[in-house]
C-alpha cells in the first residue's frame, strides 16, 4: 500500500457512541423514507405541469449545482462548528423549501423557475448537511466495530428506501405529487429534531486555524497525498453524473412512455433498495482484505440499469437489474466508508468528505441539464448506452491505480510500507493538477 498514513492511530479514535449511532440511524431512516419518494415526485411534478425532458433535467441540475458551489465550504464549516448544529440547520432549510414546493404543486401554481429555486435550496442544505453527517457518523464508532456498523447503518437507510420509493410511486399514481413532497418536508422536520440531541462531547475541540481558506488547503493536502482517494473520486465524478442523468431524467421518461407510469419506476427503485439491503447484510459478514479492489470491481454493475432502460427491459427484468446493482454498490459503499474511517484523521473527516462529495457531484448538473438535448440529438436509447459505456470505461481506469488495487484492511497484514507523506502529497498534487 502506498497511501499516506493517518496521523491518528486506530487506538486513539473515539470509542463507540451507541446513543449517537442510534440517533443517526433513526434520522437517516426517516429522511430516506421521504426523500426517495420526493425525487420521483419532483420529476413527475415537472412533467404534469407541462414540462419535457429538458425541464426535468434543469430541475435536477438545480438541485445539484449548489452542491458543487458550497460543498467544500460546508466541509470546512462542519470541521469548525459542532457538526450536529450544522446538520439541524440544513434539515430546517430542506424542510421549509420542500414544504413550499409541495404547496405550489398542490395548488397547481408551480412554475419552472420556482421549482428550480426551491430544489436549489434543497441542494444548498445538502451541501452543508452531507459533510457534517458523514463526519459525525465516521466519528461515532470505534475501529473494531466500524465495518459492521457502517453496513448496519446503510442497511437501515436503504431498507427505508424500499418502502419510500414504492410508496412514493404509488402515491404519485393515485394523487398529486405535492403530497409526496409534503411528506418529505415533514420527514426533514422530525429528523432534524432527532439530530438536535446528538452528543459531540467525545470530539476534541478544534484548534483555531488561519481561517476558511486555510482549512480548505489543509483538507486538500490530506486528500492529495492519497492516490486511492482521488482516483476513486475522479471515477465517481463520471459515474455519479451519468447515473444521475439516466435515473433522474431518462428513467421517469422510459417509465412514462414504455412501462406504464410512475408506479413501475417506483418498484424498480424499490428493487434497488432491496438489493442494497442484501448487500449490507453481506458486508456485515464479509470483510475483504483489499478494501477498494473489492469495492471498485462492484462498480461495473452500475452500468446495467442504463443498459436495461436502453432496451428497454420489461418491468420484471428492470427490477432484477436494479436488485443486482443495489447489492454491488453496497459492497463498494461499505468498503469506501471503512477505508475513510481507517485512513483519515477525525478532525479532518468532514473536509475530506466534502472533497469526496464535491468530486462525485461536480459533473452532475452538466449531465442532467444536457440529458434532454443529448436525447434530442442522438436518441434516448443511444444516450443510455453511452451512459453504460462511460461507467465501464472509468471504472476500468480506476483499477489501473496501484493504491486502489492494494489498499489493505488494517490488521490483516503484519506491516504496511508507506512513502514519506510529503513526497506522496507532492506526487499526487502534480497528478491532480493535470486532471482538475
């Protein structure tokens, strides 16, 4: 393994915080129930208001554009302020914006620009919530329980997605999509109340640095010295973008034109949730020695849903594909979280998470906004096959990085050889300079 060592040894990490972990899990279940239905509802709200594929893409892009703008700031803020307060404030913003969105849709007065502004506010809240949430979760368990805890957390969250997606699709088929948005607003309110009771007493006070820019530079140095980190983040900048275009834009359109409407698309998304549940159960027992090799190999199946929509497969076939994809991505997700927990110092978790999220979502606004015009130019089927091909290509590229193949779960080998951090950092910064 050639990654730079963590400045905090496993033994010095915080002990498991059962209360925090329970509150985080309960809140994640509640928001997952609401948000999975709300994503479908937003797309169909646009379509029912007279919008087309390009309008659906614009609304989806409006949600992710603030992530690109504010994620890094959100990570720095979450490593400076108590993380639970950042999370509660973000939940409050999401609650208000979704409630207004629901009211406009229910009254039939929602216009495209209003839907874009309100989804942009949701994205802004997520930009601050995401790094704080990930940092809080990673610091809530000790090293011995990390892999099983993360698998259990993701199993609980995705288990809620099974019901959330299916219920959302059914509600949209039976009533106004605005009611699904209203449920999402209520979920944010309840989850925010739970997160207000999180305890951050086990987290050492942060030393005051030279300001926000200094914090961002320190976070960058932390990730630049880890080739495995930026290789996977670059990979997912493409993967997340094309999956977002396929599932946020093309998926609802294929469901409407070929599969019978919102209900079967909700079942397909619920099948993905069932798959993630199975994948999390698997990862509670399986601890692959080479964390990122196992995880990255399981990214290849993410090309399958785009291919299935391109055909398109009947509903049963699409659900089967989504189920397999859910298992695969969960293997990656648990492996990735375990690697971050093992390698990243606690006081930099939110900033590193912010760089992770930033790289992953940076191309999503472009991809979702371009989905409609690309469909017009080459056709929907060709666009979906292109999405599948890109996922395979960039995942194969990530496997060319030695650290991705070789990063080893700590404790499975007697000794790990690493280069000097300064040299690793310089090498990585030079490599990233030509890619960013």
